[in-house]
C-alpha cells in the first residue's frame, strides 16, 4: 500500500508438514565359534515407525515514511509461531544361538513450541550525490523455544510379549535468546578519495534451562546431575574505516575494523565429571585489516584481489 509519503507492506504465510517414516531390517550375524568349534548365528529383526508434524505461522510488515526527498524513516517487523511434534517407535527382536530371545523397544515423543520476533528501525539520508549516504539502524530479536520429550524403553529375555517398561525419561528444555544491535554507516566523498566509516554495537543473551526427570514409583523425579541451566552474555563493539580511490581502470580500497568483545558464561552447576561451575569471563580486543584492488579491463571483464581477516564466534551449540 502506498499513499503520500507512506509505503507499507504486509505478508502472512502458513506452512504445515506431515511426514511418516518406517523401516524393517532382518539380518543374520555370524558370531565367533563356540569352544567346541560349533558355528554360532545371531538373528536380529528391527522395525521402526515414526511420524513428524509441524505447523508454522509467519507475519511480516514494513513501513517507510519519507521525511523529505533525501531522508527516509523505515520500520519493519516479523513474528513467527511454530509447533512441532515427533513420534517414533523402535522394536527389536534378537534370537541367539542358544535359543534365548531378547525383545526390546524404545518409544519417543517430542513436542516443540517456538515463538520468534524481530523489530528494526532504520533512518537513511542520501544527498544529491549518491556517494554521500548516512544510515542508522536499530534492531531487536527475541526467540523463545520450549522442547518437551519423553523416552520409554524396555527389554527382557522372554518367549512372548515384551515385559513392562524399564526406563522412562522426560527432558524439558526452555530457551530464551535475545539479540540487539545499533549500527551507523556513513559514506562521504573527500575530493578524489571516498571515506566509509561507522560503528556497530551488538549484544546477545541466551538463557537455557535443561531438566531431566525419570519415572520412579509412578512419579517423575528430577535427576540433578543431568539437569542444568546457563546464561551466556556477549557484547561486541566495533568501529571501522575504509578509504578508496580510483586511478583510471584501477580501484584501491583499504581500511580496518577495531573490535572489543565482552563475554560471560554462567553455569549453574558443573557438568558430570567436571569441577568448574559459576561465571567465566572472556574479554578480548581484535583488529581486522582489509584491502581490495580491482582492475577493469573492459565493461564486462575485471580482475580483483582482496585480503581480509575475520573471526568466527561459537554458536549456542558450541558453548553448551
């Protein structure tokens, strides 16, 4: 929709997926010979069946307002809501050479709910010359996810129906992740040179709670050594500058980005076999230089050489 200085855009999407899976495996295994030299044979039969379902809603909207022919204020948002479930049944029948039969099974039932939102506000100013631009953007993202799963498994040496379940475990994971950033970019011509500079500050906070319960005496009891929670905080503040200049068909650009990072990892209790718990800090300063050279042979043919230094920070799965 567009009217006057306003331009708006709204979309909605719905996605549903149902997937069934199954498989059968029947195999014979030759085991090491018995003491009297008699061949030994082990027969195994497995039957797997499963079904997974997912339902997702996505709503996004954006609005632009022209403050003047050179300045624009923009806002955009996104909201997604998802539900998922996964059920799986595994049955195994094993016949040993001595006539005994081992029957076992495993049932798993998992549910996941996810709510994610993103909001951004942007201001841009473009002068008459397209090489003079100023852009400021603030962004916030939040993601809340709940995972709930129950696993039941049992086995017994029987000659009939499988015995009662021996182990039932319930896992609950609550995760809330927030990300925010503030960024300014400025492109300014300086005679024969062009300056690109700006800064970016961003923060990330992840709060995870993981609880393990086992069924005992018809009631679930928490397993303290397997349950845990942690909070991970990260702040990164950076400034950068680039200078570029053209010499006929040759274009050169060089600069650097200076970055200061602050990270804190707070673990509620030590993992099994570990002695460390509490808060761990890791602050560091980095310099990332970069250089680019481009030579334009013709309108459609060019060659480029570049050098840059980057860093890959660990994601949530690497930190846990």
